[in-house]
C-alpha cells in the first residue's frame, strides 16, 4: 500500500485502516518502511545532492526492511549501515560539540 510521504502519525492511521480491511501485517511493515524512506528523502534531503556513498545511522536500521526501503529508493548509491547505528548520531554530535567548545 502507498502511505505517501506524510508524517508518521498519518502513516499509522493508514496502516491501522489497512489492517482493519484485512491487509497482511507483512505488507504493512514493508509499506511503512518504504514510506519512511520516501518521507525522509523528500522532507529532509529534499533537493540537496547526495553523494555516491551514504552511511545510514539510527536504530531504525536494525530493521532490515528499512535498509531495503532505502536501497529501493536509492538504487544508484552505495549504502552502508553504521556498525553502531543506534548511537552514531549521538557520537557525531558529541564530537562536533567538543570541537566547537
């Protein structure tokens, strides 16, 4: 199902409605992963250029469907999931803060 590029609250409503109509949970999960990837790329990345190599960070990438969704949206890019994906953003922010102050 197409959840569009709306915020997560609206996506949750669409998933709930689909479940009530009998859509399989597996389809819901895949649709949600694709919607999150599309939402991020349209709302956060927008028109900015992405490099050839992209490191994906965040605990969301413990979910293999999330990686697969980004792979489907960025087929010409080399994607790597950070080893410590759940804390890599926090570590990067701490390093930038240390550098600045």
